[in-house]
């Protein structure tokens, strides 16, 4: 529901800003809206969120929760996450809100795109190594370090964004986000 409301707000705001000739022509309106980053974010979020959702409990000693675009409409939570961090419904709501936020905000797609791009650069650089492997070792070390640094920086930003939206989603569900702050 939240995603639909955000998408509707963006559409309404953009339509007020556009000339009547564009608003009255569905094709022009659609093409114009697709060039708007915020509209695209919420339109993609709507697609990602549609469907029946399932929750999977994974037996593991590692506390974790995650979503994946490879297995859509599923949230995975480990037994260790529940045992160590979830003592109330408020805490569970915050974890689920956080994970859904990654999907809504496109973080899963963004991280896959970044990883694919960096690996493609690695392959291209390695394929033009005239020393038949000597430079490749240096390239691999440099590129692996660069990939790790870029991924870590991107991950911190994504986690902060998912925290903020996750809190909002949990609050909209009438959960006590302050009681869940320890998670």
C-alpha cells in the first residue's frame, strides 16, 4: 500500500508540473514519467512488491535476514537472527521493514549491477594482458581491492537508507520502532 501511495503522489505532483498537452496524451505522459528518476524508483518498487509473499526460516548459526530478486516475493530469516535479536513483534517488524526497504529502494538490483560491471572490467583488463599472466596477478589484486572498497561504501549507504525506510514502514504498520531500536 505504501509503495502505491508514493507512486501516486509522484505521479500527481509530476502531472501538475507538466503542460496539459502531455498530461492529455497517455503515450507522452508515460514516456515523460519514465525519464523521472523518482517515478522510476517507485514504479519498479511496485513491480517488485506485487504478488504473494512468503517468509522462509533458515537454520543457521549466523544471524541474518535478506531478500533476493532471484527468488522474488520471499524474505529469508535465519534461526540465529530470531534467537539473538528478535524478542518482540516490534523487533521483527523492523527487520522485515528493513529488508523490504532494500527491495523497494532497488539496492539488490544496484549491487548486482555494480558487481557485474566490476567483474566485466576485470575480465576485459585481463583479456588484454600482453604479458600472458604477469600483469594479471597485479590487476586481480588491484581490482579485488577496488571492488571490495566500492561495495563496502555502497553497502553502508544502502544500509542507512534501508534503516530509515524500514523504520517508516514499521511505524506505518503501528509497530513501536523505539522499542525495536536494539535490533
